[in-house]
């Protein structure tokens, strides 16, 4: 493979100083694009603006000629904030494996032909803040492994995407789904449990989600579930106890969460349970002692928590345990004094 950067000095066959695009041969690319070419065939296999200073100046619809890059495997358009749309011809990129559209703020949706990308493994829509909906054809990406939607880091996230297509549940090879900061997302599709390969589900700051579908218990491969700052989430379904592979459950600042289902005691492989800042949480199920693998339990800032079950002292693997800033917690169960190698944060005096 060889790489090259397209500049004005490359003497393209057609060049318009008023345009954001440059034509080399019969293909248009953005000025400053990094192009990776297969040395044997001469075909373009990678097109990226990752390190380009001009990405922010590219504007308007992406050229239809994109579809002529029949051997393209990687298309990286991150930070091309003013690209308004992708052409339907993108569906002709039969070998495309990676599509990075992070911070393409001008996009409102994807072309329906996206479903033709049968080799696509990675799709990143993080910080595409104006994506209002996804096409139903996204469910035809049968080899997709990673899908990122919403926001990351300190970004504002997506405030216009309200629903995900039901077809998303056909992505049986998907192992990572990140919906963090989809702040107007109302719910997960009812058949989300069909994602049989899913190992990681991130839903940080999905502020309008009030409940999870019962089918979530069918995610038998799920290792990590993050629901931090899902401030409208009131309860977890009983089926949560069927997540036999789950080892991390993050419920930080789920301010409306009032309790945990007793079925949580079925999560024999759970290692980390974080409930910090669950201000409406009033009690912990007695069956918590069944969490034989639990190493970390964070109940700090659970301001309505008044008691802890005596069974908590039977968490034989527990190494880190915090109940700091739980003003209404009067005392610790006597059983906890038998626990070894743990750190207990004692409640502060707060009103």
C-alpha cells in the first residue's frame, strides 16, 4: 500500500479554486485528502481526511463519483462538518469495511443504499448532532461489529434522534453499540435482545429513556451495560437477571431509579456494580449476597438509602465498598465487619 495527499501541486486534470473538491482522473476528492493506493492494482483502498487541515472547509453533497471507488475499504470523513449528504452511490462500495463520519454535523441521515455495504464492520456516527433518523436498511449490514451513535467526551450529543429502526435488531454480528448522549432517544427497540453477539451496550446520558425492553435479558453475550445519567430511568426489568455474562453494570446518577429487581441476585458473574448518585434508591435487595464475583459496590450519594441488608456481609469477593454521603443511612449491618480488604466510606452529616 502507498499513501499520498492531494494538493494543488498535484496538477489534477480539473481544478476549481472556488470549489471544495478536486478532480483527479475521473474522481473527485477533497483538497488535502489522504489517499491510500494498492501498489499492485493502483486502486484506491483508503480515503481519509483524518489529518487534513481542510476537512472543515469541505461543504455540500459528497460527490456522486464516490461510488466509482469499487475497491475502497476505509472512508474516513471525520470532522467534515459541512458535508450535507452522502450520495446513494456509496452503496456501490462493496468492499468498504470502515466508515467514520464522526462530527459530520451537516448530515441529517444516511442514504438508504448504505444497506448494500455487506462488508462494513465499523460505523461511527458520534457527534453527528443533526442525524434525525437512520434508514431501515441499516439492518442489512450483516457483518457490522461496531456502531457508534450519539456523542462522546464533552460534546453536546444528539438532541434530535428519537427512535431507532426496528431493523437494527437484525445486526446479529454487532458486538459494540454506543448510544451515549442520544438525549432525545425515547426507547430501545423491543427486539433489542436479538443482538446475540452484543458484548457492550453504552447508553450514557440517554435522558429520555424511562425503561428497558424485557428482551434485554436475551443478550447472553453482554459483558458491560452502562446506563449512567439515564435520569428518567425508573426501574430495571426483571429480565436483567438473565444476563449471564454481565460483569459490569453502571447506574451512576440514575436519579429516578427507585430500586433494583430481586433478579439481580442471579448475576453470578457481576464484578462491578456502581449506583453512585442514585438519589431515589431506597433499598438494596436481600439477594445481593448471591453476587459471588462482586468486587466493587458503590452506593455513595444514595441519599434516600436508609438501611442495608444483612446479607451484604456475605459478598465474599468484595474489595471496594462505598456508602459515602448517604445521610439517612443510620448504621452498617454487623455482618459487614467480617468483610476483609474493603474500603468503606462512612456517611457524612448532611441534610
